[in-house]
């Protein structure tokens, strides 16, 4: 059985004092027994990683970055390497978030190199995929999911330390959540594509998070779907009570 995985993507929000208060709130407020049912991580802006790693020590809450470059070091002004993320105390990194695809033009080969470099360095990866509203309305949802998966997945890349995050772009930050049925349909398709690229064992093992306006009041129903294995949460991960509500939703889901 796949264990739920709920990660908070803080994006470019909060200052360090607010971030520390949020981590305190999570440490104090997570319900008893959460570790056995849900993997939990927070993904703050890069400069907060090292101080928050110290604060998270011993908490079992994971620490992820929101992006990385594929080179280990060198003249790449403004970039951060997987090795630096490890050095800061990270255990995972989000790659290919739709905002990276949309605003920073990230695609194809670059994303594959990033995922390969992060995995080779020893980080776990959350790899994001998902269609825009125009693509959904044009009936291209499955084609986009398939393309995004094939950009990175293949016989040369193991999914052992990869989580897929299906995030329909039209649901991100809009308050418009995919219905549980829409999420399940996309997740089931995603898993069937992974079975084609790899095999049914790999497909049965890989965790697929849903992302896009996940909140405490829809988390349980979304994660109650058989192929939804957690959530990548933006807005609702910025307040301890909201994020904890989502983790409780996961604990009650199945
Ligand atoms: P949201 O963002 O929960 O604010 O919609 C999700 C994400 O972008 O990961």
C-alpha cells in the first residue's frame, strides 16, 4: 500500500520569522500517529532551507527545495545545485512545477537533466506534470500528461525516489479544485502511462500527489480516490492550521 505524501510548496512567500513560526505550529499541532500514515514535507524558499533544517531536526518532517540546477557547481549565477541543497539539509526537491514551466520556460531535456542530477546527488524528487485550461478544453489532457511523463521517465531513470505531482494548471491558486472524479481519472491515466513506460510493478508503487487548491475541506475526498496518494499544497500550506487540516484529511482518507 502506498503511504500518503503531503508536501507544502510555500513558493515565494513568508519571511524567516514567519517560516519559523509556521514550523513551530506544525511541530506542535500535528496529530498523534501522523508519521505512520503520512509522509509530510515543507518546501520553503532556498535561503530558509538551512535554518529550517536545524529547526526540523528530529521532527520527521521532510525538507524540500522548490527547484535546482543540474550542474554540481560552477559559473551559473543565481542557480543552486542538488549538492548545495543536501548541504543545506534538504532531502527532496520539486522539479518542473508549472510556474517553472510557464514563467521560466523550463521543458524537456532541461527537466530530465535536473531530475537525473537531483537523484544522482541523493535527493528525492517531486516531478510536476499537468495541463492548462486551454489544453483541457481542447481535449488534450491525456496527451499533455503523457508528454510530461515521457520528458523524464524512461528505462534510464528509476522512479524509486520519484513522486509524481499531477497539478492541473487551471486549479493552481484559483480556488477551482479538480473534482475527485477528475483527479482520479487523470491519476489513473498517469499510472497506466507509467505501466507502459516501465511495468505494472513500478506503476503500482509510484506515488502520485494531486495539487491545485487542496484545502482541509476537500483533502479527505480527493485522497480517498484510489490513485491519489497525497497532495502538493500551495496556498493552504502557509498556515499551520490549514496544512494540519489537510494532513488530518489524509489520515482519514483510506
Ligand atoms: P495551490 O498551489 O494549492 O495554491 O493551488 C498548488 C501548487 O502550485 O503546488
